[in-house]
């Protein structure tokens, strides 16, 4: 039975404050009925014995303490999911189909009986199955050095103005599994500008892979509350297709920093005690409630893999959002501004990046037998070349030995040929490893100390 309130105590920003007169449910959906017979929707975000706080999904403009009736629905937010009507389509933060050009909801409704609560629980650790199979992105630095595994959470840390949008587009259009199993990509834009959203959708269509992509778009001009809802709508959709339809689902979330800032804004409006840089003290648990909805479940054929992309303020990896994210996820990929300035794409800082699940999934049965050795050797040699590059700035080229000059040349070639590729260049694992061996073969064999002799005999080019 629904409960009706006749009076709002006060309105602050997106929040309505009501005097608590019943046993309210946290995250309960409410309807705000105005005198002009229009209806707006909101959600309970805080309550105690005295006050109920409701945040509207829409603007609070025109709402006063006297002209609105608040109807508590006794229900939480649910999203409709269709087995057939969602593929290749674009939806807003609330899961409604939209026309991207106008941002208006389309009149048709999804033909489905499936409705799912967006506030699902993270996967129980006891029920998790260990990730062991790869996803090919077509990007050498990811596939070769930090391989993405089905069921993994692998965030990308970027900076303002770097090429993370291009990178996200390339992953969405190129990613695939190496088996014949069904594969779905869910793209979720959080607080993005309209031009970026149009560019994303245009690239998806031109790729010819749009029928395998479901897009959820939250715009920078949308209400703050929708920014907190859209990743959960996307993940709820992913859970349905992964664990009820046995599909492998890759979820791209961009930009999680916008999500965290919306969380901070809401926390400030609720007058909660702030923590580091104004973020609420529950930032870790809130982000975990999103990231931990990723993985494989024992007895289920499907999986959810997640790539959250976030921008670091002032390229500071110790900022609360990337810092907290790094504790929750199984690795990180970091974009570097210096490489970006040199025209390298994608500009990955490989020495700050890691994929913690990679070692258990690559090899003869999945990628290739030499993959682990090649990855380790490339990282070791590139690290040495960067040390010599620092030395070069002190002693000059004349002060370097022949061996150091060879290593310096290797580092330049590694950036030019292995790291760098076109935004529409799709390299498979064999191509990536072939490029790696071409670079390694320019060094003497005795420098390849991290690769087994049998692999050197087989792949080294004299």
C-alpha cells in the first residue's frame, strides 16, 4: 500500500526534506505530484526517526513546501530488460530508449516481462569461479603485456585531455572472445558531453559491430541522481545477459570520476561529514558495490568483465578515486601525458600498469606458449631503456657505451612499433607477439635472459 505525504518541509538543491511519519524503505521510489498534474520521480537517499530525504531524478524547479504531494510507492527502482529489443540501441540513465540527437525518450516500450532491481548484491566470494580465459582487445599493449581476462575488473586511469575516449571506442569496437560463445558489450557513459556521446555512437555504427553493443548514456546536463543510477542500470542489464542468458559481457564505464563527484555532491547536500578531499567516508564501499558485480559464478556459463575508465585530477594517481579503485580491482592501466605529447597512441605508462590475473590465463592453450616470457622480457628491457634515457640527459650520447646505446634504441623502437598503433588497427595475439619478437630480435640473444631457450630458438629472427 502506498503512502501519501501532503507537505514538503524544505527543498535544498535536488533534495526534498519530509517529516518522517511512517516506516520508510531506503532507496524506495517516490512520485512527486504537482498542481499542474505533472509527475516527477525520486528516491529515498537518507532517513532517520525525524526526517526523510528524497532526491529527485529530475529538477526541483517549481516545487515548494505547499504545492507538491509525495507518494511513497513501497518499491525500489527497476529496469526493464528485453532479450531482443536492446541490442544495438541507446538508452538513458533510467533504461528508457532515447533518440540521441534530441535526448528525448522514444515512444515505444521494450516488449518484455523482465524487470530487475538495479540494486543487486555484489557476487558472493564463495560463489565466484576463478577467471581463466582471455578477451582480445586488438590493442598490443593490453593484449601483450596486461591481458584482459573474462571476469576481471581492469580500470584505466587517465588524465584530463588524454585519449581515453578513443581508447574506449577502440575497445568497444574490437573486443572479442576467442571462442564461439556469445559475446556482448555494454557501454555506459557517465556525465559525458553530448558531442562525445554522438562520436561514440557514430564509431560504434561504423564498426559494423553495433548489433553486439548496448549503450547507456548519461549526459553532463542530466540531474546528479541519474549519474549515480546509470552504472547500476548497465550492470543489472549485464547480470541478466551473463547469468540468465549465458553470455560473456564486457562493461565499459566512462567516466567513473564523474560518478564519484556526483556522490560527493549528494553527500554534501545531505550534510554528511566529509572525508579525503570532500568525498564521503563510504566512497570505498560505494565503489566496491559497483566493481564487485563483476566476475564468474560457479555453475554459470556466462561472465561479466568490467573496464572502469576514470580521469585523475592533475594526473594524480593518489587522488581518492583512482587510489580507492586500485584497492578494489585486479590491476590497473595508466595513461601517461609524456607519451601522449610524443604522439604515441595509446600512451600507456607500462611500468605503472599491471594485470594481476593475466599470469593464470595466458599460454599455450589460450594465447601462445611464449606469451608470458615475452611480456616479462619486454617490461624488463623497457625499464632498463628508461633508466638509460635518464642517464642520457646527464652525460649526453657520447657518454654512453655501445650496449647502452643499443638499449636506448630498443626503448625507442618499443614505443614506436609495439605501443603505438592506429585507432582503427586491430591486432590479434599472434600479430602482437610477432611485433614483439621483431623488436627483441634486434638485440643480441644473450640479452633475452627472461625467455626460455626453446622459445628463442623458435621465434628469434637472425
